[in-house]
C-alpha cells in the first residue's frame, strides 16, 4: 500500500508536467528546441516555483533543467525558496550537464518521468548515454542514484509500487503524456537539421 503523501506527490508531479511544462515545451519545439523540460516545486505544499523548457536554439547550454535553474535564480534571493526546500522535477532523466547543475545548485533530490532509454530509443536523442559512456565511462546510464548530494526518483518506479487502482489511473495519465511528447518529438526531429549550427548535438 502506497502512503497518501506519495500518491499526492505523484499526482502533483504529473499535473505540473501536464499543465505547466508541456505548454512551454510545445512552444519551444516549434522554434526548433528539444522536448526536455523541468520544474521546481516547494516541498512544503507542492506549489510551483518555476517551470521551464529547453531553449538550445538560444544557447546550447540551455537544456530544460539548466534553463529552469537560470530562471529560478533571476529573482532576488528573498523571493525564492532555498533549493533544499524544493523538489526538482525533470521530464527526462537528466544528462551529465544537468546532473551537475542540479548538484552544484544544492538540490537534494530530483524526479523524472522518462528514463535514458526512452530518450535514446523513443525520442531519438542518444547523447545522454553516449556522453556518460565516452566521457565518464558510465555504461548504460548507471550513475549512483543515491549519493552524498541527492537522491533520484523514477516516477514510473513510484507508480509501479502503487496499488492496482492507483497505478491504473496514473498509467493512464502517463500514456496521455507519452502521446503528447511523441507528437512534440516528431516536430523536433523534422526540424532539427535546420539548427545544426546552433545545436551541435541535435
């Protein structure tokens, strides 16, 4: 039996993707950006602090997670909660750049929906796994998911631990998100050749 707080958290993370991250990403892919997005929520009440999406056509470093962090730090310090009081949500399992950014900014957690294999096989973007292998000799994306800095959480694994009724409802929402992201991925893949100069790893 999954506790109520976990059910509430899963539901809220999916809701933020559905209502806050997806609309930004739909606009972004029309401009030639990838499908990756992120959001930061308060741990205390799960309210949204900021949502963002990939903006690589502006700067190849503006991955969804990094651009969201950029926007998080734009307001004065007294207008944003400390990172240790926040949840970091990534639509896709963070690449090595984004893993580092999450670490350097002091988050003690992150949650993601789509794993590296999804990114490689479904979204046809193999760079996350290739860089981890080629640069860090980390094969199959097997970084340490619970370490001194943070703990990572797969939303799918959390859903699979739920009771049958809860799991069925959540998987229905995930299926709808998969369709939305598949559509966005198609738009990105069709346009990415035009952005080869702006996005070296398209």
